[in-house]
C-alpha cells in the first residue's frame, strides 16, 4: 500500500495526523540510528551504543510510547499515584523489584489493575515512581491517611488558601504513597503531558538499559493507525476539513525535515505533524486545581523522605 498520510487515533476525542511530501510504501521506514565501534551514532546497523547515555531519538521513542499508551487509555485512568522509599534506595534494579512485588500484590487483590508510569531519581538520589492507574476511590486499595486523632490528614497551603486531603495506596510498605482522584476532572486536564514531565524533567543515565516506561503487560489499548493517499495542496486544507467536522487543531503544525542521503533514500524530505482534538467548551479552572493539587502533594511527599 502506498500512502502520504498517516492518522493515529488515540481515543474518540484526540488524534494525530502526519502528512508526508512523497508517497511511501507501508513497509518503508526511516533509518534507525545505531552506533559504530567508537560509540558514535550512525545509520549503519552495528553495535548498540556503548556510551551508556540516551540519544534524542531514544527519548523521543519513549515519549511517543508514553503518550500513545496514556491517550489510548485515557478513559480508564482514575487515579494518579506517587510512590517513594523510606530507605535510601538509589539502585534502580532493587527499586524495580520492590515495585514489581507491590503491583503483584495489587493484582492479586484487584485482577483488573492497569497502570502506566515512569521512574524518577529524586534530588537525594532515591528512586520515585509516578503512575496513572484505574484504581478508583471506591476501591478498598485506596485509603485515608489518618492523624493521631483518627481524622483524615490534610495539607494546607496558606499562600493558595487551599486544603488537600491525603490518601495512600495499599500494599506499598516501602515508604510513602500519595493518591490523587482524577475522576472529577474534565478532558482539559492532559495526564499524558503531566506524566511526560517526569520522563523528560531530569533524564538520568542510571536509567540506561532499564525501563523508562512501566506499564501493564496486558489489558491496555493501543492507538488505531490508518493510512491513506490524500490529494492535498496545502496543509490548511486539513484544518478546514476537520474544523467542518467539529475538530480543532490542538497546538501547532510541526514540520520535520529529513536530510537527503543514501541512508534516507526511502524517507520523505519533510513530515508535517498535526494534532487535533474535539471542539468543546473549555474550562481550565479544574485543570489548574488538579495541577496545583498534585504539585503540592509532591512537595509534601518530598518533605517526608528528606
């Protein structure tokens, strides 16, 4: 099949369109970057990079993987969970073993458990996890954190004049956990962007060779990908076509230029990437509240382990 347009549908409200300046065969792909014997990046397939550092291409692939997973399953994620260690655990292998023990315990209690998340190294060197999960607040796995008087603990931020209730998740016995309820927030809150912030914030080479995206092996949906040959003279035609159908462009059009050389002979010289979302009334008030809520809880969590 020959095509010049690829549409990736994440959910019933969001999709991405990539338009190429030449016709491609479906089997054709862009050249993968590998490394030569000296660890320098090359288009020729040789050994894996030996410098134990992340390339921009590697991070881009992880970023796309995270976005695809979150947006394709956006409707099932109802809670945001942070997990941190009481002890000074800085080795990612040791941390991941404890994380695996935790999610197996959760799965035994709740077989439908689904999650996607990213590990992060805190400033003190300890491993930290941020997750989106389908554990609802009606589930017994989420419970209140209580004060000595038996009442639910809350965090009060005087500068914001806001108070937040504190919740934790069951079976995480390695330190502290915090849970935020996402079910009350509208579609303007983008969990993919929020989770990606932790992926890209401080890329640590200690994650090299380990999972940068952690997710359920089964049960998560993948985006639907379609190909077509669209007779398009100008990219503005896409804007007009989808606006008439009730879609608006979500952000800007990104043009990716690919240099011409022998290794890239099958690739187009340019790609236009456009993201669309269903047009609807915008309400940023709830989005701002939940962003503030998560950030304040993260600050509180940091104070517990220092």
